[in-house]
C-alpha cells in the first residue's frame, strides 16, 4: 500500500495522485506539485489515504510543498497572463487565416510552458503560428486540440435542465454515453431532447442507467405472449420505471382490449408475436440512424 493525496488543478478536473512524502498535507490544502508538464499549483480534494499499487499511474510524482502566500500571487498572475495570451493567440489565428477556435489558455506554475487549447473540424497546420507565439512569449508553446465535450466543460453554460453543466460542476472525467442508454430509458429519440450544449448525448443519461439495466433484466419484451388475470394477451408497450406492461387481450366476446399490469401479475408463456417487435424495431432504427453522430 502507498500513501497518496488526490490533487485537482481545475474545477471539476481530473484528480491525480501524488506522494505527500513527509509533508503534512491535509484535505483542502493548496499545494505545489511536480507533474509531467512541470511545476503546478493544485488543490487537495482527497486527503491522505493508502491505495494499492494497481491504482497508481507510474511514476508517482511528489508534493513539493504546501502553497505559500507568494504562490497564490503567482497563480493569480498566471491566470491574468493567460487571458492576455488568449487575446494575442486569437489575433495570430486570424492573421494566419487558420480554421480553429481558441478555447482556453494555461500557464504552468513555473511559466516554463503555455498551453493553448483549441477546437477545429480537422487537422490544422499551426507550425507558423507556434513560431510566432514562441517569439512573443519566449517560452515553450503547446497547442492541444480538444473535442466538443472538453470545450463545453471549459466554457460552461446552462443545460436543458436549467442548471450549470454537470461536466463543469463536478464530472472529473467523461463516462461513455450511448444511444442505447436513451433507448433503454424510453426517452424521446429527438436529438434536441437528449443532447447537451456540446451537441453530444447528455452525460446525465449515465446516472440512472444501472437501475434501468437491473429492471430491464426482469421486463418482458414487446411482442411476448403472456398470461394475465384477464386472459392470454400480447405485450404492446412497456413502462420500465413503473415495472408495468400494456397487454392486448382477446376477450371472450372476440374483441380486443388493452390492460395495464404489473410484471409480477403476469406470466410469460414463451411464445412470441414478432409483428409487434418488427414494428417497434423499424421505428427505432429510423430514429437511431439520425442519432449516430451524437455519441
């Protein structure tokens, strides 16, 4: 077991483990640490704890010291310089007529590197831009292309729910989200209803997916022939969270009627009416084809 602390460098950013060595690091301390990018200023969001070797990404970097007053001053100055650098870079992008959008700029704490984050539709030849920026800032320059999800996380905004984007507030890492989740949760497959500000599927589709999968494992499919208190019938619709199904039952007088039952009140016979499932599948296929680009 190894003693570590968890440090975050951005709000809702990824948490990285560091070796506190013999420094008395506590939760919510601000620290100066050594990273692969250089010396950085970070916030301790996980206090000292023991973890197994499997949880460590080698090599484990160390905490240099707890941040002092001078370090806070440098950190604020770096943020101010980053805003200026962003304006300069945007002007240079226009000058070189590059099809790219500068999203964010970061200075490493020791000012050994300036990192420019940008989005673009494809590959960009920014070699001349890097030369110009290096001449202006006289330090190492890194241009890093990011995706639309990362852009939304950095910029932030208000989601369809009326709250600030989850990725900006607390999601340290993006979890895979698929159209299958929207389908299994019986959500509208309209792209405007299930996509976030980034234009991709909303991250919150993941939150309840485990519960849906657990319930769906018990739910019969549309088209299944079942025995009900009203007689034999065919399932024509399911309601996952309610754990109920709508069944089309042939009555004694020869007419059909629809009834809703809890899944505990029906019994699956093992027979199947494929015509219902084909109809549902065709409708879903048409909708899913329109949503492939959202994942």
